[in-house]
C-alpha cells in the first residue's frame, strides 16, 4: 500500500458535511461516546480488580443513560419499566458484552449523523434496557446494586461540581476527594433528591 496515495483515495469517499446538531442530537452523540468510553474504563477496572473503580464506572454509565433519554425525548422510566427485568435475567461475567452493546449504540449515532440513517426510538430503548441489565448484572456480581452506583455517582459529581457544571471543573479534578467519596459507604438512595 502506498500511504501517500491511500489517504486522498480514502478521503474522496468521506462525508464532508459539517456538524450542526440540535440539542437532542448533541445529547445522543455525547451520551453514545460517553457510554463507550465508560465501558472501556469499566473493562480496565475489571481487569485490574479495582471494585471501587468498577462501581464508579457503572455509575458513570448510568449518568449517560438519562442524557440519551433526553436526546430521544423519552423518560428514564421507559428504560426501567419492563417485565424483562424480572423474567429474562442477563448474566454478565465480563465487560466484553457491555462494550459490544455500547458499540451498537455508538454505531447508530454514526449512521444518524454521517448517513442520515435513523433507527427507531424503540430500538434505542431495547439497547438501553439491555445495557442497564448488563451493568446491573456485573454490579451484582461484585456486591453492589445499580442504586448504590447511582448514589455514589451523584455524590462524586457533587464533589466535582459543587456549584453545577463548568468546563474547568470537568478538566481540573480533585481525584483524591472523589475517590474518598466513592470509598465511603453510602446508604441506598441517601443522596438522590
């Protein structure tokens, strides 16, 4: 392969359209990228055996799900209101399948943005239900619930953003303070208002 010739040939088929996303499309893109990056971080925590970090990454993944719901103009309850939660248990022994479902969500966003090929909202709901059931299964395997992960996530975010979101707070973090919050024993739902 001649790389100097390959680049222009490859880019000849690239979509040159610039992105102009409305708030919903931005939320869907942000959340799909976020879910994938958090799934990879979950796999890293799993590989190192760091259960506290696994709990953090599950909580971070949970944070992106309401953002995706806002982008889809649905409620989070649409994801959690399903008989499948009780009737068809999912057993996850490693983050590999979690990464795969996040890849499917990210691929759906790529197709929507680059090719204007949109999947039905119901397909997103199914993928998000599967994802939450998968991360719930992995969390339970290590002795914590989705509720505990969500509580820990909110506590961590309150430490990071005491006055609400700012770009500076997102980039300059007090990781030791955040880790201390994650290490503390949080009673279920004690932090969700």
